[in-house]
C-alpha cells in the first residue's frame, strides 16, 4: 500500500524466495510495449460503410488494429528521456567449453583452411583467463567467476586487462549435468583460483586425473561420501584406533553417510590395530594374526557398544551382522553406565560441595534429595538469575545422588548448558522429543534400553528449562506416565509418572523461541502457562555467589555488583524503556556509557582489539579464549568478525567447501534442480548454516552449529 501511494502506479511486489521469481522479474521488465486494441469504423450517412468500394464488402477483421498504446504520462516521460529501467551491476557472461571445443564465428565465404589456421579464433575468454594467470601473479587470487570484477575483457585484442574503475559481475553460462565433462569443468571454474591450464584444473595433490569428473570427486565437490572418506583419512594419520572407532560411529549416527556398508569395508582395518594388539598380549605371541572374519566380528562388537552409548543401535545401520559366537552378552549398557561411577569418590566430592553451599542452596538441596531418597514423587523449579549458583547446586545434587547408587538423568535445553552437567545431554536427544509437538509423544518404545533406563531413574534434572516450549514438557509427561504405568498403574494420574523432576532457569532470560510470534504467543509457550505448573514447588536462589569469589579485589567486586544489579533491573523491567517511531510499545533501553566502546576509526578492529588484545600470541590458549566472546545480532556481522580474526592469525589458510543440493519435493518435474544452479545454492547463507566456504588455519578454534555427539562434547558450544 505504501508503494502504491508513493508512486501512484501499478506496483508488483513479490516475496523473492525462489529463483523463478527473479526470472519473472526480468521477463516483466523486458516484456515489450503497452498495447491497445482499436476498432476503426467508416460511417456514411449514419451507417457502417464498406472498406472496399469496388466489392462493397465490410472486412470486420481489418477493422480491428493491434496498436502500441502511449498514455500522456508515458509520452512525457519518454520526451524528457528519463530511464525506463536500469540494470546494475553490468554482467560479463563467461563461456564454458572444453579444450578446442569453443564456438567460432566466421564469414561463410571465407577460406576454411585460413579459418582453421587463424590462431586468433582459438582465443576465448576462458583460454585467455589461463594466459592472464600465467602472466600476472595478482590475477591468481580470483576464480573465473570473480575475474570480471577486477579485470576487463578487450574484445578487439582478445585479452584481459586490469580494471582502473568500476567492475562487472561474472556469470557462467549454464551447463546441464547431463552434458558430462563440461558440467564438471564448470564446477571447477566456480571454485578454483588462478588455474593456468585445463590440465592444472584436473590436477590435485600432484596427481593429474584423466577427467574433470574424477578430479571433482577427489576434491570433494560432488555429493557423495568422499567428504567422509577424506575426513577419516585425515584423522587416520594421527588418531588411535579407539579414536577412529568413535569417529566412525559419530559419522554414521550424526552425519549423512550414504553407503555405510561401503564406508565400513573401506576403513575397517584401520579400526582394529589395538584389537590385534590386545589378543597378541593375551596369548603372548607378537606375530599372531586374527582371521579377517573374526577380527571383523570383534570390531563390530566394540562398535555395537559405542552405538549404544551414543543412543543408537548398530542394526539400524547398513553394517555386517555380528556373529552369534562373538557377540557379547551385555545387559542394558545405559543402566550399567549410570551405575559405573566410583561411589566413594563421589561421596567425598559431594561432601566438599555441600560444605560450601549457602543457606538457600542447602534448602533446595535437602528438599530435592530427601524427596528422592524417601522415594516420593516431586516436581521442583529452581529459580535463580545468572551467578546464583544453580550449576554448583546441580553438581552437589548429582554427586550426592549417584554416591548413593541412584540412577539419575541430567539434561538441558541447549548443548552448551548440557556440557556443564556430569553426564549431561540435551533433552530432545535423551528423551527423543519430536519436533512437531502437537499431540505427540516421545519416540521411546517399551522394552528398549532407554525405556528401562527411565524406569530405573530416581531423579531428572533439566537445566535452562524455560527455553523449551511447554508442549515438550507435556509430551514428556504423557510419555513417562505411559512407560511407568506398565509396572504401577497408579502413576497414570501423577505428573511425570511419579518421577522426581527438577527444572532450573530464570524467567528474566530467554523464553521459548516462536518464529514470527507475538509477545503473547511467546509467553503462552512458557512452561509457567502449562497445566503442569500447578503441581510445581518453587525454590529460589537470590544471592549472587560470583561477588564472593576470592579472586576479586574490592574494586572488581563493586564493578561486578553494579553490573549485576543493572542486568537484574533490565530483566525485571525496572529500566525505563522508550518506543521508536511506528512501534506500539516501548522496547528500547539506554545502555550506560561505561559499558560502550567509542571507536574513532575502524569499529570492527576496535572491538576485536578490545576483546582479544593478545590474540596473535594466545590464539591457541584455550583458557584465554574461554574467558571472552563477542556476541552479535546478525550472522553477517559474526562472519565478518570471524574472517577478520582468522586473517590476523599467522599460518596458511585451508578452505573447505560445502556440498549444496536441492531437496526435491514430491510431484515436481525431473529437471526441478535445473532452476537452481550450483553457484546460486552456494550463495545462500541461511540461519544455522555455515558459509559455503569455510576458511581455517592451524590452531583456530571452531564452533559447531549443531549438536553432533554430546557424549564426546561435540556440541553447539563456544569451546
């Protein structure tokens, strides 16, 4: 409506979320002139007169004319010579052809022998890109697509020259995958910088491959399992067999290996070195060789244990079956793992933790542990803002309960928080909570190891619970009542099947994230609005224990106390807020000037230098990196900061490219993916996805964008 009022004209607005809309836009701009239908009629003496006086006939077809229509506004606009439309930036279309297969244009009357011998006709934009890379070292920093941004093509001399001003966008001609070699050549031209010949494009790690397809596959540019093979081979150069087995299980459980059986057959011998060694030690023969079939079975038995520890089953993957004569007769490994703790050590640790709890923490500690040891049911919520010692309290409770040989489950709403809990997992992975919560139950079947673990559990601790949608708790409630009613029917009417559930969090912090949700929808999604909340007992922690740290001097304590009070006032809505123009309610607050940086020059460099003043010497110091971080409101800004910091760190860069492909919806045309060229998919940078090109250096820390293997600490965490 705003655009219609402003321009007083026909406006077509599209939500540009598909490539076909961009094509429609260009078709709309260049579709041609406005047309009008005109009817010409001859009137004589008040009647329709014939067009042909000789034949005295009326031709109604000729009376209609298809004309160009120019209104007065259009005419005035064109008289003044205003732009009709504009195309920016200019585009250089780049040909893609195999050696000696470029198109040439020649005079039909020309002598063919002279045409064939004309070397100038062999020069193309692509071949001269190779030449420019040979002659100019600076040119080798660009891919074929990027080249027109810094260099310009001179058609007269058929050569590339450095640009003085401006720039163009390079666009490769589209090549359908069915074309074969030219398609794979195009893929190389998108990613490879500074190539000086076709042969160099086909060369990787000193090996010249006979075809572009084979070279693409070796570089990991094709959507197959090569990336997993390459990752495994890289790890096999230094990792032990036990570490490689864990890596293999992680890849099969948490990554997208297409052919698990082929992967296993390729790498299984690398996974068995220590198994061979163990058997040689047992029998006292350093030259003993275990037959391959037996060795595979021993390996599969070890892998089966790893799959179980990580919440999976080996039979759910396309792997060889374990021989009955070799398969171990283990019980429930999940239960055994929870009972394997050293109770004497845990009891000593719990006594040390209890001795330093404050009165509020002790009250919460005994309220929870007494309920567990008395075998009662309970539902608690420990409320406390950051610094009040919730994590410390959790550790005290966990060590105390496990020291009494009780089974407990520790989960959190995020992978970061789960790492702070001994044996912690995310709630969704531990309880198999589905993504669609409407009327659902957790994917836990009766009789499984996980079901038996839950039935044997005395206590469940769920930290950062307020980040999770209330329906997730209601789903867990239905699941626990169903599982536990197998042995005791009376628990069907008790919240969470009679288990002791302890939630932790702070209502001042992050509530459940509702995409495009209103404030009322976000509040409604909180656990406090669930029917289960009427059964909760609230335990409050209000003392900021960070202020009592012996490492802080008086000045630091005063600064921390002032900052803590300001944060608390923000959370409780005590800070005066203002509304910007067009906003219905005030949501903006003034940040104190002492918390702000006032850079005079480059803002990005200033904040990096302030947060990481010794990054060049301490970029490998994990403790240094753990104590500082930069939070940004957008992914784009985070990428800029990361790129800048990586550029400062010494060492050679190594780039990793993503494999992007279209998930074809049902009922679409076979050539649906043709609408989305690879370079277009590479350009997309959505939320929770890494950039298409990941640049790393030796020693640079990385962050996982999703949880991969929580038991090994591979979570979406800052360290």
